[in-house]
C-alpha cells in the first residue's frame, strides 16, 4: 500500500485525476471501477475538464459502478448509480455498451445481476483501476465490518453507522435510508490491477489509521488493501492526522512532486 498525504481535499482530487488519466493514457480502453462520494466526484470533474481540453482521451474507457442501494433506481438523486452517471458517464457521452451499472431495482433478481456484473468485468479483461472511498467504520464499497475478504459482488446488509452517515441524503427527500445494498466484494476489488482509495476530512482519520497501520482483518474491510501490490491511498492532512508514520508518507508525496 502506497500512502500519499496531500495538503487538502482539492489536492487529493487533482492528484487522483492525474492518476486515473495516466491509466487511460497507457490503456485507452481501460476498465475503471467507479465509486460515488464527494472526493471521487472532485476527481471526476477534473478528469472531464482534462478530456474536454484534449489532455486525455476517455472516450473509450469502460465504466463499472461499484455499488448501489437495493430498491433505488438509476434516477434516484441519492443513488450511487445516478451519481456516477451524472458526474462521469453522461459528461463523457460514453456509449451504453461501455457502461456497466449495478442496478438496485428491482429488488428481486439482485443476486443474478451481481453475478452478471462479475461476468462483465471478466469479459472486459478485468478492472484496470478501482476507485474507492472509505467509510467511517472502515468499509469499502458497501462491504461492512465482518465482510469476507475474499467475497465477490453480491447483496449486503448496511450497518447502523453507514445508514446514519447516509441518512441526510435520504431525509431531505422524506425517505428512510435503505437497509440493504449490492456491492462489488472485497475479493472483486482486490482483483483489480490497481486500486486507488481517496479519503479526506477529520471524520475519516480513525478509519484511515486502522486501515493503513492496523492488522488486516474483516473488522476493518479496507485493511485488505494492505495485501494489494498496487494499492494507492491519497489523503488530505485531516484524514491523515492519526497515522503514526504520517511524516514518512508526507515525505513520499513530496518526493513524487504531489505535495
């Protein structure tokens, strides 16, 4: 796991966009696993800008959605699919054949759709990069504490803490936060050639420390990234505040010209 500490959230978004753009330059038809969330969205905005400025060509990439709430449709404003469509797929004008949604509706048949998602990833030749956020309880995707570190894409139950963290998005619509979701499994994530995890803000500091410097185990699902040979973690100073080796990580980012 390569940990890079950057000055602020904006710097994380820019560095993440450069990382993803480099993947696409090396392989124009790269398969990219896309997470929803504020920090990934900032990276997507910079990627769209770079694409429109002809700094990178993203027109041939394949997009794979990481997760979605069960029972939530693709046009739901709080949905993960809707977020990815709005901030990445639609601005690029990607054709439907290159966009693989993990649909939350209907609830029936969810397991079959998850199996189909795995098959689509395999048919593309595997994910070239998986983008992740980090939950305050250490989850990646919707893989909650206790999830199998070898699990594949499937339905899951959401923890009380995850539902509480996401409640404002649904409360403003007068809805309850869903109790279940579908997600790429940790095993699916680890099978990507590269993994890029982004975390910003003080609320993520404890989860970051457990993920990066604690033991690998199911109680902190993101700790599985310690086992990946090409996992990169980009943090702002607030998210890195509880890392024991943060001075070393910061120096590494400076040496690479990222800070």
